[in-house]
């Protein structure tokens, strides 16, 4: 029996051990990652697709992290310097072309697949809604938001708070009066910059009645952290009553 055979068997046993540890740790990691509530409550149809994309990225990322950490820890323990070996040089190591091709090809394929899926999701949520959307103009300025709705006779109705009907596509036109802001409703899972001199847009379809924070997601000055409002998603009848009241106030 050659001296290389026991070494080869030990190497294969070490690989099997690392794989077993990696599979168990990956399963636990994925379960924990999917169990954690990473985001606030979901209140739009677009939000469901974004959350699914996040879950897919977690499922793909956890095993890679576990694999890398398992190999690093095994190598640090197995091949660490022992007392008396401080001046020794390690054995010569030659490259393995097959291994290098594998560890280059697999991450490349994974990245292309995940990027393609992310592109499909982001393209899908940016599609124009099939139903006629309600238009809301959003104006940011240091350090507040103002929301404008269509009023009587072509006039607009302004509100310091965002009111929306439930189960309704909404088309936001976002503007800024001063510096760059970012209009973000975490419950909708979408955000976009408010840029001076440029109209930016995005659409959502609300799905849940409730009150949700509106924040600025772009550092815009000393009062940036206070640039907050509330999105009130109401039942359609309640929203129509509120809008009628605002129109009456504006007309009076």
C-alpha cells in the first residue's frame, strides 16, 4: 500500500465531513433566514413579488456563505501552524485546472440566473397597471411631503398626508422643490428619487387597509430623519368621502 492512499482517504473523509456540516448548517440557516420578518407589513401587489425575490436570494446566498465559512474554518484548523513550524515553508502546491473552472463557472451561472430573475421581477412591477390608476402628485421639500389630488375644475387638492383607496392602482408623479429626496413607503416595497426639475414616476396597487410610514430614503439635510408622513389606506367609500370633503374645503 502506497503512502498516498491513506492520505487520499483522509482527504475524501474530510470533504464528506465538510459537506455534511455544510448541508446541515445551510438547512438551519435557510430556515432561520426565512423565519425572520425582515420587512414591515406588506401592503401592495408589488410588495409580494419583491418579498419573493428576497426569499430566493436568501435561499441562494445562505449555502454559499456556509460553504465558504466551512472551508475557511476547516483549513484554519487542519493546516494551522504548529509550535516549532514557524520557520518551515509549506509543501509546494500546484493549481488544479478542473477545480478552477468549476469554482468559476458555478458562481457565474448562479449570478446570471439571479440577475435574470431580479430583472424579470423589477420589469414586471414597473409595468403600467391594467386598470385605470388614480394619479397622485408627490412633492418633497426640506423636510416634508405634500400630496396633490385632482380637484374640481382642474384644480388640485393638497394634503400633508397621503390618503389612498384600498385595492386600487395608484400612479405617483414625484417632484422636489429643493434638493434630492427619495419617496419611500416601506409597506409598498418601492421607492424613487425626487429630483429637482425632473418628474419621476412609479405605480403601486394597494392591497391592505391601514396606516403606513412614508419616509425620505435620501440624505437631504439636517432634518432628513424628521421627513416623515403617514400613508392612510382606506376602504374605497371612506376614501371617496375624504376626497369629497377636501374638494369642498378647497372650493370654499
